[in-house]
């Protein structure tokens, strides 16, 4: 997990998971009876507790797209338009992985940006995961700002400069596999769009809006 998560209050994570609450699959139409199936003994006093479930696809998408700036309304809907157009033009109305990976998205630049070690303000050895794990809360916040600054700087580079497209392809492949229709090589587009609407309910209002999902989902200060 990113180092900055070390300083996220646990209550904030609980609040986020509560928003992602989901009901488990059941053969019974009786919701009360269904809950009984998922009770367990408390490790503290042995009393019965009810298991909590979350929508794992929403949670995974939040983690995948956590570091990039949230989109504007126009960026999000332009992406939806491209997705729908490609699906409509595809054979059998099925969007393949190759189709999905090839569609331009608002997060392409942030997820393909190459962040130099200098952006961390440290040498390669000092920027290692082990050294970052010992950073103070202030250092953790500073590192996050420096990384974002490095991403922003990469946006100003020549458009033809190669980014980390292998990483971007991996990110999009993870998203595709998360929403792939079971036993088919096709994306559940309606579910994907619905979840993005939920995750990005708060959208970027201006070019100076630097918020990411750290701020909108975890309520971290800017």
C-alpha cells in the first residue's frame, strides 16, 4: 500500500467501507434469514457478530485509480461516450480487452507518468520502500505532494515523449478483468460506468483542483 496510507485514520477507512457496503448472494428471499448464515463468534467475548460485506469491484477500482486527479464532468462523460461507441461498433456488442485498453481515458497521463527519483527529493537508496516505511506523518504528506508535483511536471513534457505505457496497459487490464463478464471475454460496461459514477460523484471543478480519491474517498486534507 502507498506510504501515505500509514497516516490515514482507521475510522476514515471504516467510513469508506461503509459506503461500499454490499449484500452477499443468497438463495433465500428472506434478508433476515440470510444474515444468520454469516454470523461468527467474536474473538473477544465469543458473542455472535454479523459479517460485513463490501463491493469488492468498487474498492479495487478506487485503489487502482487512487493517485490520479479526479476527472471533470466533461472528462468522465467523454470517456463514457468513447466506451459506448466502441462497444456499439464491435462484433456481438462485446467489448474485448484489446478494445478497452486502447480507449483513451482521463487517467492515461497520470497512470503512465514516469516519476523520477529526484521528484522524491532523495537518492534511490533513500527512496526505497523500507526507508519510506519509517517516514513521519509530515514526511509522508510531503512525499505525496512531491510525487504529485512530479506527475504534473511530466504533463508539461512533449506529448510525443514516451511514458510508462506498459504500466498504463497493466492498470487498464486490471480494470477490465475486474469488470469482465464471467466466462466471457467481454466487459460489463453498464456496471463499470455505474461504479465510476459512484466513485467519482465528486468531480474536478477547475484546472487548479488538485484533489484525488485520497481526498474525496478518504477525506485526507490537501
